[in-house]
């Protein structure tokens, strides 16, 4: 059976139905990873998981749907794409992509793509959710020039650390129950 490489691309809040530069950067990085495998003649099956739900009521599409359209425009076949549309934040990205990956066979490695400023929090959350069950590589696109983003990320990382306090890394059943029990974005979605 062929080994599978998964490239998970994390969404970013949309302001309209159009893809913005942050998401383009993330998808472009994922496509670069994909093309490197192709150029090496690698026989692995490669699957993109585009992770991001509908986080703005004023926007018609989920982040994953917008990313999928951009992938199609860049010649990535839809049979290589899985959309994860339940997540509303980075913890949700990790939980819901873990559930997809657990249902797949022969996963040899995972690449997670986000933005530079986001990677410390992404690494922490995905390591907690996936535990030691999978080999995970982290890669990022261009850094952001937005002011104050460092303070936001620090606060968000502290919030994630509080969420995972007393959680055994990789215990997906507990983490998912915990998500729906206490996380503000999900507890009303039971």
C-alpha cells in the first residue's frame, strides 16, 4: 500500500468571499511542498486537508471552501483535497483534522502550514492534540506586518495552554469532549 503524506493548511479569518493574501501565502507554501514531492519522483499519495470553517456571518463561504477554489485555480485536483469546515479556531483545526487523519490509512508524515507569527501556537496545539501518534513537520509562509500581532499571539498561546492544562497529549476523545464542554467557540454547538 502507498504511504500517504498529508498537508494540512490552516485557515485564516475571511473578511469577504474572496481569498486574501494571508491565505494565498499559506496555500502557495502547501503547493510548494507538494511540488517538491513530485519533483523528487516520490510515489506517495499526497492529500491536502484545508482546515477552516465559516467564522464570519457576513461571509458566504467557509475558509476551507475559499482555499479549495484557490487550489483548483492553481491546478490542484479536487481528488487530492479534503475540506474540514467545522473548525472555528486553531484548537478546532487540530481536533477536526486529527479526526480526519485518524480515519486515513498508511499516513507516513504530516506537514502543517500556517503563517510565521502563528507557528509557536500551532506547534503547541497540534503537538497536544496529535500527541506522539504521528510525525509532524511545520512550515510557514510569509510573516505578517500587522502591528500588535505578537501580543495577540502571546495571549492566544496562554489561552491554549490553559485549555490543555491537565490534558494528556494525544487523548483525542478527552480533548474533543473538553472542546465541546468549555471552549467558547464550540460549547453551544453540542
